[in-house]
C-alpha cells in the first residue's frame, strides 16, 4: 500500500476477528459484535455526499452490520463462539472464491508481445501502477520514457527497474502536469531524443484533494493535472504518434467518473462550484473517458487509436487524502474485489497492446474488457450515471479544454 496507511486489508480483517474473539472469550461478545456493527454503520452515515449519488458500497456495509447484529443476538443466548466460527468459515470461503483470485497480472496480459524497437512514454511512473506498468513494458523490450515531476524519484525508479532487468532501456524526462510550460518543455526534450513514439500512457493523477488547489494556470488541480495536462501533452505529441502509426494513447480514468456533475461542461474552466473533492475527481476522470473517445474519432484514420480504462480498486499512493469512512469501506471489500499492483496494470497493458483499434477504439475498459464485460460492482455504479458517454459530450469537453490551453 506504499506510503498510504498503517492498516492493510489483511490485518484490518484480522483485527476485526481478533477483537470479536477476545470479546467472546471474556464474556463480552454482545458488546463486541454490537461495536463492530456500529463501525460499519458509521462508515455509511459519515461518508461525504458524492453529488447526490448513493455509494453502492453502503449496501455491503448494511449487510455486514446486520450479520454482526445477528452475531450479537446469538452471543446473548450463548452461541457466540459458534456464530463466530461460522463467520470465519464464510469469510474464508468468500476470499477463496472472490473475483480478486482470478484477475490477470500485467505480465500475463503482455506475455505474447515483443516490444523491442518500440518506444513508450508513461506519466506517473515512480510508484504504484505506473512503476509496475513501466517495469513490464521494459521487460518486454520497449524503450520506456519515464515522465514525472521529480528527477530524484525518476532516478530511483529507473535504478530499481534496471536492477531487476539489466537489459531495460529507460530514459527520464521531468514534467509537471500542473504547469503547461513544463509540459511544453517536456515535449521539446523528447524531440531532442530523436525517438519514435508508439504508445503514450497517461497514467499520472491526483485524487480527492480535501481542499481546492490550483495549477500554475489557475485551474482546479484535479482537472488541471488529470485531464488538461494530459490533453496538452497528448496533442503536442500527436505528430510523433502519427509518424509511428499504428500507435496508441491510453488514458487511465476511474470508476469514480460516475460521480461527475454534468454541469461542469458549462463552466469555462470545467470546474464544479462549490468545490467538492469527489465531484471534482469524478469530473476529471469523466473528462479522461471523453478525451479518449474524441481523440480516437479525430485520429483513428491517421493511425492513432485511443482508449480509456478503470484499472480496478487498488491501494496505491493516490489514497493519501481519502476520508476515513470511505477508506474503511475500501478496506472491507479489498480482500475480495481489490487488485494487487501487479494485477492493476493489466487493463492498461491490454489497451496498449491487445485491444482492437477497429472495434474498440475510443472505448472505456474495465478488467481488460469494454463496458459490456464489466464486473458486477462496475455495473452497479454505472447505473447511477445520468447519461452515458456521448459524441456530443466528448466534442464539447474537447472544445472547452482547448480554450484552457495557454500559449
């Protein structure tokens, strides 16, 4: 979980079950089960509102609270140890049969590809999904250009990958996606390398900043970095992508794009007012989906295909600003539905290497499949969207974004 939290999904559940066991041993089973039930209810009622949309994870919290309440009743009548044993057995069975056990890794998705002679640029490669994606691409022979704000972190990542893969071909470029001049400088540095560009992976991002923060140009930070910064980088690199056709652009979105507010299109800075951290994040991630759709429409005939994706629920450095109740809910479901870092980069690599440009260009992917192949949790969240991704929205988002580019 990187530098996120001290509690992992595994020891979270270990602590819950240990607490219940100790409470039962000391004759306090009723209070133990009731206390845990209240924790799950707390996660529901103290979660921040997300643009008027119900969090589908709340249903799971209610189910857990009911199960624990039943445990309290059973403990009251002397069956606490029996019900606790039953719960442990059910948890183990759920874990063994969970979707998490079947998710492919990035290495598995890319195993049939030889990328020698190919150049890939990836933003945000210094930790989590970005680093693993870069590592797998280097393993397959690609020349990987690592792009991030910190040269120190870039050097550390480069050294780590080279230690594992001595044959890795890696280059670094510093770039601050919240500073449009820095992005232009990044592109100039790339051009000085005299390399082709076969794949661009827009991986970097920020999530759920508790207070509004601005980019250098005064844009809301999540929109400015996650969408506008990548928009500028991609459009400046488009001639190089076209020269290397067939080429691809892969943009990491999120299932949280369902929290977007359609009204943000009417704001000249694509901003939600008043600021709400999850709505702002949803707007930026929805913009990523729309960008991939419109970019693909504009450039597919020129040999460039574009894709967007939800990498899955994964604990990375992005969760540092997540509120307590939301993090609690994620810890509850993580052993069953969340992916490891190795699994989390699989959909990115599927879009970069396997997706069919002719039939899937511009599409949004989850679990290495387009919308029709989404898992149950994604389908539940998708039903909450007011409307789907349309050509009209994609075009409008593109046109408003163009006006936010300086210089």
